[in-house]
C-alpha cells in the first residue's frame, strides 16, 4: 500500500518551472565546461535552438 501512495504523490512541474531550470543550467559553469569539451555538442545545440521540440 505504501508503494501505491508514493506513486500517486508524483507529479510533473509546470512548463515554466522546467524552462527556468533549463535557463539556469545553460548559464552554469558546468554547462560551459561540457560544451567546450565537446564542440560537436555546441553545434548540435545551435542547430536545434529555434526548434519547437514540445508539441
């Protein structure tokens, strides 16, 4: 029964919440380091920048 109650308590955050988290992540030092280590990643991110990936 405890497992069932825990599953029911899970909920998704709002889209605005995830947009704020993404913005925070993209401005973090860790993100900058990751992109600098993997140049192809930066190119891929730029290619997808203006895509509407969420329906």
